[in-house]
C-alpha cells in the first residue's frame, strides 16, 4: 500500500480520535454510533464513530 501525505494525516487523526473518544464518551454518557465510510484519500473503508446525546 502506497501511503501519501494526505493519507498519513487522515490515518493519524483517526488513530488519535480512537484513543480520545472512549474517555469523552464515558464523561458525556451519550450513545455511540459506528459507521463505515469510504475514504478516497486512503483508498479504503474506515470507521467513523459518532456520539449522540
């Protein structure tokens, strides 16, 4: 897999949000919704986690 600068930044942000999101969800007590989306910059599917109060 050839990783471009844009793909690297997108994956780094996604990895950072995965680490921070469970702590935020525990504090707010909201519901989490997991959605799969196609990321053109990465050229593959990735998971998007949303918090719904």
